[in-house]
C-alpha cells in the first residue's frame, strides 16, 4: 500500500486509523451481519450510531443542551440560503465578506431580505481579515455572518467580530474541530464535513435553541426548516448515514489523541513550521497578512507562475500531492487539516528548501 501526503482542501485527508476501522468493519457492522452501508436509518443499530456521534460532538466541543445539533445534507452551500430563511425575524442581515464563500452567502441572503456588507477585505484580494471591533451594524439585524476560516484564500478570524449583541453566524467548514472554541460566542455554526471532519454528504449545524423558529416570514421547503429537522432529530427523512458514521469515527479519533486541546497544539505546531519557513524564504511568498493567517489552509506563491506549476509537479513526484492553489487564486495551497501528520509538513518544508536551492539566483527575492 502506498499512501501519499494529501494536501487537498477537500474532500481531504482522513486519519489512517479511521480509514482502517471503516475497512475492518465494512462487511459486518457490530455483529449485525450487515454493512453500515446496508442498515436502515430507523434501526436500533443505526440509532446508536447517530446518538453516540452527537454525544461525542457535545463532549468534544463542550456543547450544552441549549444548542441543537443537526446532521444535514446539501453541503455547506445549502446553508447559504437556509440560514437567512430560518433566522429571519426582521429580514435584515449583516455580512462580513472575506472570500468567495462569504460572498456567495451574502449574495444568497440578498434574495430573502435586506443584506448589508458591513465589512470586507475585497480591496486587497481578501488577503487579510478586517478590523471588526466597531462595525456599523444595522440596529435591527437578525445576525452577523462570517466565514471563520477562508479555505480558498487561507485567512482566519483570530478575533471574533464585536456583533453588538446580535447572534454571530459562522461558516466553520474548514476549521471545524481544529481548535478549542467557546460555542457560547455563536448563535449558529455550521460545517461541511469533508474538509476537516469526515467525508462529503454531511453538513453539521449547531444552533442556539432560541434562534429556532416555528413559523418563518418566508415559507421554506420542509427539508430546509431547522425546526422540522430539530423535532425529528435529523431523521425527518434518510440522513447521510455513512457520512455520519465516518464523522463519528473521526470524533472517536479526536478523543483518542486527547481532544481539541491536543489537536490545537498539533495544528499550531504544524502551521508554525510552514509559516516560519515562508517568512524567511527567498523564493516562496505567503499570501496572507501575518495577523490573519489560517492554521488549516496555508497559501503562498513563488516568484513566477511557471515556478508555481513546476513546484507542484515536482512535489507530486515526492508524494506531496494536491498543492495547487484554488483555480481563482493560483499559486500554491497546502491544506494541513487535523489528519495531516507533522511528518507530512516536515517533508513539505524540506522539499521546499530543496526546491528553493535549485532555483537560479536571479529568480529569488533580493
Ligand atoms: C468547501 C466550503 C464550502 C462549500 O462546501 P460544499 O459542501 O461544497 O457546499 C463553504 N464554506 C467553506 C468555508 C468551505 O471551505
């Protein structure tokens, strides 16, 4: 078996232990004589899986019962519309746009009410997180929206916005379970599982109870109504059974290594290795301002597009794959999610040094 170091932004690397466990029990789950892929979502066996997954998530993230947890389909993008539809009271929404995913969410919200862009980093190609300590927030805004970690650009909110009492809604798709957070700071957080927490098909929504509304100003599809999903414990219809099962395995893995405290420690260490090198390199240039950098998606470039391409090609030969930047940004992106071992990052940095040494002097930064 040959495994590479996979730097894909998502679907992305999973812990090897998790993959092995899935393989081991794929044909016979818990002595049922059936695969998890074949079991009814209404069965006792499956009920135990989904219940335990929720329990583990609550334990790992320290989530109290005043927050509800939903296991939904439709990807993170589905939430771009479901959030304004479900959270609307006055139909006034405040958006901070720091990249493509928050732009998309903002655009979607405009369809269902009055959405305001209260801050943005568009002016500098989304290379930083704006100061959000004293923003002009409409007094009747239903919520303030952010994309916490910008997967494409490689930036991250290190200080949450001052929402002046409004609920904070955060797309945490690419930083979900990467560090300790205080859920009480948020009204709603959601994540597509395929970045840092599992596989495609599952979106986890964590929502404070008081934001869930029975009657909505604009009626929505039944499947999109949080209240229906909460009342049915994510089993209104067939949930993404296998994706939830994999998510459960990832949660067990997080617990086994020491929880979010240990995960965060590892992530800090991995990101530091890479950024420290980037900051002193004469070939590689980090794309994000120092105070706004992501621990999960590290973006950079060399002094030319040709060298970027050559670098990714040569890296692939060394078993360092999927380093090409997002098609709209170019350059190079190393996604170093929870499951990326530090050895993978060390190997990447060593290869970068070797590559830098091989480049002609006149192509280096003076
Ligand atoms: C990938 C991603 C999305 C989109 O996720 P889908 O599940 O493909 O809809 C949204 N937000 C962030 C931050 C992402 O990284």
